[in-house]
C-alpha cells in the first residue's frame, strides 16, 4: 500500500466517543500536502491511527449543513 501523509490543520470538534476511547471528529485535514478539507472520521486517542471517513470541500460541507437544517421531524431516525 502506498505511503500517504496527513496533517490535522485544525481540530474542529468531537462528535462522539466509543468505549475503546476512539473519537469521531470533524477536523480540517491536509492529505498528501494538498489543500485542507473538512474531514469526518474516527481517530485513536493520540491521532496515531484512524478509521475510514469522508472528506468534504467547504462547498460540500455547507450543502450538508443546509440539508441537515432543512430536514423535517419525520426524517428523524428516533
């Protein structure tokens, strides 16, 4: 598997934490020295390991926020 680099440019917040201490986070991450993107994924306690996640441009993040804000109560899973 090819090597890749990442730098957490800014930690924006923790969404949740599991029993093993891993946290699902929203961060601004630069992958392979590219322009940073908003990134949602699980991280080990010291950010030494990570799970699968999704990276979004600012435009995609704003669209996601609009979709969340416009959902109806009927759309809730609870």
